[in-house]
C-alpha cells in the first residue's frame, strides 16, 4: 500500500471527499433517516440496560459526585462525561442522552459517507452510510450504548489517515491519535483499532523514507497523543487523592472479573452476526473475484481496519452480541464493491440489503415494545415512590437502574448497577465481597426492593438466597410488570400479616 494509489480517488468520487455543495441533499436525507430511525426510542428511560447506569452517574456528576469514587463502574471517565454533559444541557431524562447519541449516529453516517466517496458515487455512499446507521440500531446502539459514541471517533481517525499522500499527514496523524485517545475514554476495547491506526501511520512515515530517529520520535508523539486523555483523567484523580479508586475500577478489576461460560462465541451468534457477514463477505468476494475497487489501496485500508475492529469486539473474555455495533461502519465500507451501483449488479444489492436490514429491525414491533416498557417503568416508579425516603431507600436487586431517579429515591450503595452485586462473574472483582455488601444494604431496611424472575447473567447463589430470605420475612410484593421478557416485582416493607399477592401491571391503551 504505497505511493499514489492510496489517495487518488476514482473518477466518480474525484474532488468529492469533503462536504461539498453537491453533498448536502444526501447528508440531509441521512440526517432525516437517522432521526426517524432512532426516534422510536426517544424518551424511553429503559430502552436498554447499561446506558441507565451511565446516565445515572453522568447525571450525578452535576452534584460533584464522581465515577469510581461515589459510584462504581469500570467504564472510562469519558463515557460518563458524555452523559453528564448531555444531562447538563438537556435535563435528567433519557431524552437528553438519546439526543446526543442521535447526533453521534449522524456523525457516523456523515463520516461513512465521506469515506465511501473515495470509492463510489453519492448514491452508493448514501446507502452505505444508511446501512451503518441501521447496523448501530441492529446491535442495540439504538439509544445510548457506548458503541454509538466511539464509532464516529474511529471514523474520524480513518478519515485523517486514509490519505497517505496528504502534505500534512504527520499533523493529521497526531490529531487522529488524539481522537483514538478520546475513544479509549469511551471504551478501552478500542485498543486494537488504535494500534492498527498507529501502525499504519508509522508505516506511511517509513515509506516516506523517514530516518529511524525521526520515526522513533513520531512513534513517541503518536503514543503520547493517544495516551493523553487517559493520563489526564488519572492525574485528575491523583490530585483528588483517589488514584487507587481510578486504577482499580479502570484496569485491575477488568482482569479480576470472571469470563462467562460461553466465552467469546455462542452458537446463537451465528444468526446475530449474519448481516455483518453478508456485507463483509459480499464485499470481499466482489473485490477479489469480480471487480477490483478503485482505488484498491483505500479499500484495503478499510478491510484492515475492519479486521482490527473485529479484534475490538473479541477482546473481552465474554462477548455479547451488542459489541458487534463497533463493526457497523467498517462493515459498510468493506461492502462498497458489492453496494456500488456501477458494479456488475448495479444498485440492486444496495437496495435489497437496505430493505432487508430495515425489515430485520422490525420497527413497528420495536415501537410497541418501547411504549410498553415506558408504561411498565412508570407503574413501578409510582408503586415504589410512597415507600421510600431519605432513610429507607429503594434498592434494586435486579431491574432498571433508572427507577432510583424516577422514584426520587436515595441509593443505599455505591454499586448502583444491579449486575455488579447479583452477577456471580463479578465475585472478587468489585473490591468488596458481594454478600457482605448486600448484608449491609439489607441492614439499612430498604423501603422497597425490585427483583426479576430471571437473571440477565449467572446469579451469585449465596447472595440470591440472602435476598430471597429477607423478602420472605420482611416484604410483600406490591406490583409485578413485564419488561424485556422478564417479570419485575416491586416489594415493599410490611409485617407478615399485611402481605398479599402482587398485582400485575398492564400497559395503558395507546
């Protein structure tokens, strides 16, 4: 991958790699499409699970409370800062971060469009960008998962580095490494992509006949730029006297968490990754066997980036299907030879794959599900609120974290995310003993406890037995609702004589 071929655009894309006059109608269409697609979940406080934790901690940052110290999780500081800024600008509701996530998804579309224009015309680039946006939603980044925030940062790196002949390549590479550093502060698993982009930048510098001392100097510069955001956060916690809390949550705890039995791959993932496989393998087949994309070096750059992104997905010991959202843009770019309307099948593959992707999203069903979830979480909050106060908090053993805010309750533990205390895989990875922490929480006599009939992960059996014994002794079921395929129950404190059967919540007529 050397010389002129890395930067010469095809005739259909010549002079169009920026946001030029002729691009705006296509970008406007992508903006409308992105908002329409994601608006189904706007305002849904329990659209997904993890984002409720990020939202809670980000919201509490406005009150001087900090991740890792006041509220525990192992995600980077930058992710909570994104949610904190969203809530500071738009209020405490879920819509705040969903607006920011929609803007981030549009940035994904825009940058995918720009990169695709190096190989294809505007129509094909628009289809590729739309597919990238749909893939985000297909892999659960439809509301506020971390992937929706780091994918555009990786696209920014690719945009700055794909042009190896740019006269200011070194400067652009340094900025790209800073973007990678910011992405690390959203999710540390982007490390393989950052390493790929760093190696590519050094390879380009080497091909430019950089002397070894100069090459080492640039390697140090790129590494420093990439590490700068994380080092800055570490220095911030050091200045507060909380570096140990930062280090344990961000790094040490990652290696102490047990891997799930299924590891990185389960047979059910075959169906789940099928859309990505069709795009990637289709693009590879057309490029290698039917019609070589031009410029081929740019497409090869996308292919290598996609491979490094797969390493990002598979880096943790336990891989969940939603991690594959990281491949949304790289897969769409890798598929460009298949999608190209000037290819052997014209525009048909782009249209057919887009329609199939939209059908697989099943948007009417998703809308109905979202409405039901909103109603269910409101019912739970209403049932809980009269029974909690500043002394007797709500405690969520298993259920939506957002209930703490909606029920206006205090929180009896800094492990606000239920999974941290009920998940057997977290035993020994929190810095505290799960059973000891649960015993301490129960000793505070929570005014209400939320449980679920089925765990999302493998539950700590000893902890579960402790909770169930206390529920049987001191609590009565007040309300049960269906959410995310599980039955959630709100329990309130009572004497044994007052206990009765739980009522079942139903969504109101819409």
